[in-house]
C-alpha cells in the first residue's frame, strides 16, 4: 500500500490506538504494539521482516535511554524521601517571600518537578501550599493552580523527567541518526518555560477570583492544617540547600561543559565521559544519596530503589513501544510519500507535533504516553517537516511537550490529584485545571515559535 491510502491507514491506526487506550482501557503498551503490528502488515512490510523491525525498534530504545530514565526517576525519589525537595521549596519561599504565595508555588513547582513527577510533586508541596494560604489569606484556588501549572511545565519540558528524555532520544537517534543532546533540550526547556510561567501566574491570579475551594465556600472539611513552620519541622533537620540542588544542577553543568568543549573543538576525554547523559545523571544519583545518608535513611535505599523501578518500568515499556511504532513507520513507504510532499508538511513545522501530541493527550490522559508516542511517530518525518537539525530536534521535543499539556481533564490522573488535594469540586476542576492547561499549552507553543524565529 502506498500514497494517500497509506496515509489514511496511518490515521485510522492512530485513531484505533487512541480508542483502545481511552475507551476500552487497554494498556498503552499493548495498544501501541498491536497498532504497530497491524500497520506493518497493512503498509506492506514483508511478513518475514516484521519481527526484526519490531525487535529493533524495541531494543534500540532500551539500549540508548533505559538507564537514563531509571536514574532520573531515582533522583526524584531520593530527593522526595530525604526532604531535599522540600528544602528546595523552602529556599524558593524565602526568595520570593511568604506574601507572594502564588509566585512561590509556581516557582517551587517548576523546580521540584524537574526530577520529580508532577503527581508526586503536588502531593509533596501541597502541605506548604495550604500553610501559606492559611498564613497569607490569599486564594487557595490561585495557589493550587499556580503550583499545578509550575509542576506541569517542567514535567513536560525539562529532563531528567522521563518524557522529555525519551522524546529527545527518539528524535535524535531515530530521526537524525545522531547522539542525543539533552543539553539543548534542557536549555530550550528553560527558555520556553518563560511565557507559560507568565501565563500560569496570570491565569492563577484571575481564576482565584472566580472560583473558591470547598473551605472558602464555607464547607466544613474537618482537616487540620499545620503551619508552615510545623510542616518543615516534621522532617526534622532538612538537608543542606547546596546538597539539595546538586543532583539537578551538577548533571546539567557536566553536560554543558562537555558539550561546550566539544563544540569548541577541544574535547577533554574525562569531561566527555562525565558529560554523557547516562554518566552525568548517574552522578546526580550519587549526589542524591548524600542527603539520604545524612538523614540516616540509608536503610531505606534498597526499598526506594525497588519502588522507583516499579514506577519507571511502565514508562520504559511504553517508550519502547513508541520506538517500535516509529521503526515501523520508518520501514514503510509512508516516509517516502511524506518526503515527496514535504512542502505541505514543512509549512506546518512545529504545529504538527504539537497538534498530534495534544490529540493524544486529550484522548488518553497521560502526558508521558502522548510525548513518547508522538516522538515515535514524528522521528521518521523530521527532515520532511523542516526540523532536521540538532537544535530544531530539541525544539520539537518542546513542541511535543506543549501538546502533552493540552489538556488535563477527567481521564488524566493528575487532574484528580489537583482537584482532590486542591479541595475543589469536579466542575471547578474543569474551570481551573482543564482551562489552565489549555492556556499554558497555547502559551508554550507560542513561546516555542518565538524561539524558532531566532534560529
């Protein structure tokens, strides 16, 4: 099958995948793998070649990105359990002041969610949010949405969160046949966070005047809210601030230094080794163990690692399944047809991965699934879309992440975390979390396009 018929088959395959995940609740791994097999058959890939195409797509993902995802997730777990994540939040509060709770929640959410999943990050920081609301008398809903959006932005944009790492690996190695450059993704993730953060703050302040949580509406929740000081004291002595930030900052610096020396044409072997993503994030794991040790929690290290592997496992397998779908697409004649009609697709540029990711996100709920699946689909099309350079590949990761924010609603676990912990009614969750993610997603793709204009 070739031409328009193959494109239609591809669209039907994606629709079937979305229906299988969202309506019939089939696990994304099985749904993506099944669709990959069906599309391979329909696309006319020789039957004898299909097992090899599937196996190669699957193994390539594990070979290049599996360890990085596991290490990134482990850093987040260790920072959470040792109190280092709370220490980072504490320092942000001191920086912006307790009289600006919305700004404090926005910034600390953005920082904490770089290594920690947004769901966990919200649970970790929610007691601080409640204490600050009680202390300042500001809108609880405004602080809830500011925290939620801050967490969401870095969760979808900045490694070592697994989604952006997996997308970067897929786009670089499968799309460009180059080594993944996480530094580009981190830098652009930070730059492209500016407009979404501004939009988040403005929306949080606005919606806080329109919507009240249950307690503000006069309902008796029966919940005892600890003061900010009591919350911090409950962890005992928090880790040192430098040690808390080091597991995030040091890997970034190592990758930046190695990349700078490489571009300058004066690579240093030891720094090139330390700046490799697997090694750099491995150094981050070692640094994250230090606060755990100082909190006398090393006895829990084995179990924390085990918990992390349980969390990272599904992400790895879904990411690998996305790699399978990408390899099937690359092995079909769909890529050749796209290249022949590249003028049309190149006019869409970043908008194509954004829209595809947004459709997947809205349909099935998981941002990580939307990011990894979209990356697998887009990778073979990078050149045709006019995105075939290392910097544009990094920007494509951001565009995919922007789509994966748009939108969070009832099929997204994060929607329920924010709504329930934010003490809001479901209908208020749609007015705040769902509408907020729409605003932030649009702001994010606009920010990405602004950056694109300067490339």
